[in-house]
C-alpha cells in the first residue's frame, strides 16, 4: 500500500560490441516492466505506452499458472549495435505492480546472445581514427578491420563520394591509413566504392561488405573560423515550463539571419529581432516533452570576414534541446448545458476540459452529491449520464478522490475545488417522491412483523400512521421526519401472505412548489412464526479452484431441498466471499448458481441460465468456510470445504501436478510443469493425455526448473492434448503419501452426494466426474443411497499407558434412521518393521449399546474397547460401517497405490507410552507404523516423501489428536544433520489451532527462538516459535 513501482540498475561489460549481432532477454515479471540499455528502450511488457511515472501501474495483473508465480518469457531486443558500447553498459528496469495493495511484486532477468564463430565471419570494420563525430581537420583516416585483409586500394574509400588519393598498411595488415585532400567544411560522409575487392586470407577468402551495418560513418568538419552559437537563453538542456522564444548569441557578429532559419521540433520560427551577434527568435509554444532546436540545412548565416565564413548548423553546440514540462493542471472551459442554465430535463452533462485528460470515471461527477451512472468520451470532452435529479437546484461537483489528470509525463491533477470546477442548474421539480428503502426487505419470509422502517428518495411532509396499510389494517403510530427513516408500528398480522400498501388519497408529498405527491408502491411478506431455512437451502456444488486458476471462474451452486419455493432476496454469503442476493426465488428441488463473474461464467457455461453473481472476494484453494445467511440473519448453511482428509484421496507418492505441456522430438518427450522440484532419476506417473503413449510410469532425465524429459514409444502427436496430470511417485528413492483432490485446479468441482445427509463432512462430497462440474443441474456424483458416514472417530486415552484399555468411538449416520446394519473395528499391532507383509487385522464389533464407553444406547455413537498393550506398542486401526442395503464405508478411506489398486494402507494409529513428561513444555508426539519408522528418516534426505502419522499434542489448553498427518524431513543445509528437522503436515479439513503445518526444528533451537523473538520485537513479521518436547514413536530424536 505504499509503492506501485521499483527502479533497478545493473552494469555489465562488453569487450567488443561489433561481435554481438543479437541480444535477447529472458525475464519473469509480476506484473509489468520497461527496460533500457544505455538509455535506449529495448523492451516493454504489460506497461502503458509513453512515460510511466513512479506511481504508475501495470496494465493488468499477470496470470500465475497454478498459483506458482508468473512464467518466464523470452524477448528479442533491437539490433545491439545501435546501443551497446565497449566497456561498461547499464541495464535499467522500471518494474510496475498492477495494484497498490497487491500481495507481491517480482522481477528477474538474464541477458544473453548467440555469438557466431569468428573464423566463419567475413572481415568487418572494427575501429576508425578519428572516431566518427566532429573534427577540425580531416586529411587521413586509419581503418582497423577485425582480421588481416588484402586487396585494399586507395580508391576503395570514398570521402563525400570522392576516392582517397593514397593508402598505406601493407599487403596483409588489419590496419590501413587512407589519405586525401581535406573536403569542404560541414557534413562528411565516409562510404566504400561498389567494386572493392577487400578479402581476408582464409583458404576460401571472404569479402568485406562495404554496405554492412557499421561499415559507413560520417564526420562534421568544423571551420575553426566559422561563427558558432556561444550561448542561448534559456540555456541548452534546461527544463522549462514555457517556451515561446529563444535568444541566441553567436561567437561574432553575423548577417543573413532569418526567422525561418531556426527550427523548433522541425518547425520554423515565426519572428526574429536583433542584430550583430544577438538574435531573438519567436514561435508558438511546441508540444510538451523534448523540444529539439536546430537549423535549416543551408541557413545562409555568415560572418563579416572576406571571404565570409559560413555558420555550420550541424556542428556540435550549434543545436540543442529543452525539456518542456507541463505544470498546468487541466481546467473546465465549457459545459453543455451551460453553467447556471434553467433546464426542464437534466439527465446528461457534457464537460469540456482545457486539454486532453485521462482517468475519467462516471463516479467522478456528483449530481447533488450522487455519482453519475455512466460516461462516454475521450480527449478533452466527456458526457456524463445520470438519473433526473429530484430537486429545484442542482449542484454539480466532483468526487474528492477522482483520478482525472492530464497526459503530461508527470500528470497534473484536475483541481476539483477551483472556482470554475463546480456550478449549478435550476429546474422545476416534477419528480414525485418514492420509497428508497424498506426494512424488512420486501418479499422475504419473517417469523414476526410489527414494524416497518421506510426511507423516501427526498424529504416529505404529511406522513401519518394511517398512510400505511397492512392487510387492510392501518398502522398504530409513526415516527420520523424529512426523507426518513420513518418507523411505522402496528399489530402483528395473521400468518401467511402480508400485503403492504399506501392508503389511497394519502397526503404524503415533497417540498417542491407545487408539491409532488408520493408515487407509492405495494409489496408483500411471508409471515411464518415457525419459519426456518436451516438445512433447506444447501451449498450443493463448489468450483473453488477452476482449471487455469482464474478467480473470475469460481462459482457456488445452491440446492433447494425443501418442498416449497424460497425467496432469497436479501440473503447473503457472509463467509468465504461477500454477496447479497437480489430479488430471486429458488423453486423446490431447484438449483441456483452464484458466480464470481456472471459474464465469465456464461462464456464457459452458455446453456446455464439460472445464474446470478458478482461477488466480492475469492475462494481459497486449500480450504475455506462458506456461510449462507437469510435476510433475517439466520445461518442457513455452513460448509468448510477442504482438499485433504475426508475431502480427498490419500495416494502413494509425493503429490500430483497439472502438466502445462508435453512436446516430443523423436522418442524424447519434454514435459513442462512450472517449478516442479523434481530430481534426476525420480519417477512419475502421467495420466490424462489423449495420446496413450504419454501416459504411464517414467524415470526422469534432462531436468530444468520447469521441464524434464521422458522416453516414449511410438510417434504420438505433439504437443499432447487433454487434462494431463503428473504424479511424483518416487522422490529421491522414497515413496510417501500425499493427498489428491481433482477439484483442486484439475478441472472438477466439489459436488454434494446425498442432500439427505449432512453437507458438513467431506465423506458426503466428491470431486465431480464431469470436467467443469454440473452447475445448475443435478450433480454427477449424486446418490440417494450411500454407505453410512463415519464421523468423529477417535481413541481414548490419547496416550494410553500399558495398564490402560483403549476405547475407539465413532459417530455413524445413514440416510435411513435405522439404516446402520453393523460397525466393525479392524486393528493390529504394527510396532515392528514388517516390510511389505504386515500381519492381518483383527476385528471386533463396535456397538451402540451404552456399554462400550459409547454414551447412551442408540444415540448414534458406536464404541469398542481394546485391551491394554505393552509399553511402546503401536496399534493401527480403521473402522467399517455397513448399511441394511449392504453398502460399506471405511474410515480412513482406502488409499490408492501406484498399481491402480486400493487398500487400507494408511490408517489411524496410537501408541502405548509409559513415559511421564513432568516439565511444563508443550509436547508433540507423532506415531507411525514400525514399517515406516524403519525407513524414516531416509538415507537420502533430499526428498520430501511423507510418512503417515498420528499427532498427539499436549499443552496448557489440553490434549489434541490429529490422524492422517504427514511427516517428512525439511530444511536446506540442515537435512544432512542428525537429528533431522521435520515438517508435520496436518489435513486442512481438521486444522490444529488453525494451523495446517508445524516446522519441528531440532537443530540450533536456541538460535531459532532468539532470532524469532528479536524479529517480533523489532516489528518484523515472524511466526511464533516455542520450545517443545518432541517424540517419534516414543523416542526423543535429540
């Protein structure tokens, strides 16, 4: 919220500019930039044309593919010979952000060139003495070629078209000196004859090209006795705010001076005065910016000597420039209608500024304090449109925060408080007063109704209680004045439809002369003392991370599960995004889509008509709470969606990414995934390509930050097509666990499965089987009969001792009240390392009989009690629930393995631990199977493979358990140290103290804590750091 741009400069060295024939820039930028080399603009990206001041903005925010930052792009720069110099060069960059409150700004760049082998290049011109430019004498020129050459003749070099008279340098030199008679003073062009035969001494000689870029040059041969410009007013190079005349003093008296001799930006001056050595030229003021002062080619200005010496307009110092700065703000020079006019109808005003302006918005113009609704025009003339004001005196003014400014390099803002910036019109008031606002909002359903608050569009008089009629009964009392609000009190009408209208013949009128009577209207309410909408209007489908990642493509679908029409007027999304519903109704069994951007939605789903939208905010791509409230403030539905835990699938591997592209050359296919983080010899599983040869398991090679190579069979089409997903299944030799949710940027939406069951749990949601989801229609995964839900599964005590039996409980719910057939607990001792052959699970029924620590009988909570186990024992368990139709569900859900099979491979865990930790430090315990503990930490610690763990935390606020967490090695240089620093990832559908991850650092703990505290005390942003007791399967890793 402070700066919108930054400026960067960096020097770089060039030994031989002539050898560089091309120059390219590879850059990444968020959001726009302009680059210069040695003051020459070479590239402009996502930046407005012309000069961009320090507070400028990029044209738009850049696309960040898959929310991983802006992409790298390549830019071909102009021919480098025009701006590179031998020695130090300067690259300067102006980086622009799209908004002042943007969360980030980024820029990085590389300059590179492709240089040819000098042995295959023809000879070129390397240097000349004297260098091109101004000289006082010119009878010889020394030329240096890039390599020794032969065949050089004096007649090869042309001076103003005439050949040199002699040349020296030898038969095989690279350096030659040409001699000639000094040409006339003035511009001297150096070129080469058309029939030159200069060649190098290669086995196959290559010829020098006298027409190649850089092979010709020019001098200005100065007459030392000629008159020159000695001084000028204003001084050369000055920045001025006004420029209509220039006074020039020559070095000696001159004659033959005419007004047309002086050119201002190429335009002759119009008047001249003066004599001798001093002359003043006058002219109309040129355009703001750089103003070049020069002369006609042959001005005829000479001194008084005999013979006379001519003034040379091309000599350095005889031409110069100014910077004409625009410091005059734009003003209003006219209005249509004219200011102060009497008008009978006023819905448009045309405003004429003194110069072209920018940043004009409809809301800038205020009509009696209300902003205009639209604006058209450009340059200096704009027409504003608005509703007819309801007043006899119409004041026209401007918004305080308007952005109107001229087009100067440093724009001058329009002064909206200057005398000519505001004006008035006079008009008869023929507009009747109307109702501006009603509370409660018309059309809604209410539990009670005994007062209505009304605000009018303008001050009124004559308001009495009997003016408002409710179900043919007048109000008892009214309070209020002016335009309101007026509060009408009345007895609550009977339940049902309540009709509200204005009494015919009421005396409510405005203050005009003559007064205008109220233009009244009617409206209704639905009065139901038992009204509630909770559980009737459901959040039914969520597109929170659309394919491509554009927030404008997000949407939420509602479903009316009740048997009646529900009016949603005044309802709101109060969490997740912000949106107030217009006057819209949702029929029984009907669907309504609320889109972030209606136009963007309709372009993707042209056949869906039941859509409204235009919300404020953006849905999170990990997890978010969406809350729907009625017009009366009742919480109708609240869903916390997520991309992990019950909302996703646990998979073997290290995560899935959307592929940007796959291209093929021969049997090598190059896969592009921005900032993938993979290593050589990692293995991936690719799916979703329309060409089957690109799908399958591959070992990686040719790694770059955003690409890698795979070997494919056959000759599939290139590039690959389809929604292609890449799963990393081997990361530096390890294969851990990850979460996969197709709705998280892979093209699917989240869909509710069974509206008869709670929509607050991920077990009742699934990613749509239809790409793009099913907005406005039944969900692709919808079912009225599903397996029972297994909710709130837990074990107790959280850390049992060897003497403690352990209770496992879970709440089980089916769409039928008596639909649960059985609930079974599967468990096994997984303390040891069993490799790929762990023991079979034991099973025991879980009962809802009130006798298994399951609360009351038949309350939906099922329990089983396991016997005490030995100290250190790790118990792995899962729960299965089956309904009367034979449909079964397990919790945790089966995991997906890379051979496309499912199994109970990552389950809930607890560990028996007799250790008594007596200090007051918080404790974090993680429990993993003995099989996974045997390979953690891995021998190759550079990977990020996660083990499946249960976390048990204990602090002054109590003890918490989180199942299905992931534990991996973290850090950079510390990865090789023992004990390792760990990252504990917690499923985002069940955050711990609102956190989804913990960094558990075992190295340099004291430094971390001190550094954290110092940063926070210094006012810097820093996470909280705490010293804790840490146990992995009961062992302190330190």
